[in-house]
């Protein structure tokens, strides 16, 4: 099975947590919205052998494409700034509560949740930086 068929056969879910953080995953999560993915051509062998000019793909001029690319980059940069801020806030809050003796005794579960949230933001920052580096 080629990569396009693997994507087309996957189920993708969008989950928004109580803090407004959005996560996309291929795992079913309670209260997540299933996202539909456009299906790919079933006949991949014939479409892969044709040059892109014969695939009847929509065409856009260079100016339009550059504008779209610039807009996409701007969106990714805004997302990166937001994720870095959330990472920093979560890290600071975790440091703050870790130093409070009354919290240490009361909720290790909350600490684990915050550490997981911190890792999620760290992964999101890394993914956004990777995408912006392309």
C-alpha cells in the first residue's frame, strides 16, 4: 500500500481540550471530532506514471502561489509563537507549584498532567519549527 492509500484509509480526529488546545490524532479520543479526508485516486499506478501536466491538476500562477505560501508561513509563525507561549506558561506554572509543599502532597496526578501538557507543547513547537525550516 502506498502512502496516499494509507492516508486515505486513516481516520483523523480533532480534539479541543478545556484550555482550547487543538490536537489532531489518528487515535479515537472522547469528545473528538472526526475529520474527513479527501480520498485519493484508486488507480495510483496510472496516475504516478503520468507527468503532472497530464493529471488535470488545478493550476495557479506564480504570484498566487507565492501569496498562498506567504500566508501559510505567517499562519505557521503565529502558531509557533502561541505554542512557545503556552510551553513557557505551562513550564512556569509547573515550576511554581513544584516549589509549594502543600501542592506536592496533594496532587501528583496534576503534576503528571502538566508534564504531559508540557511535552505536547514541546512537540508542537518542534514540529512547527521543522515545517517552517522547509
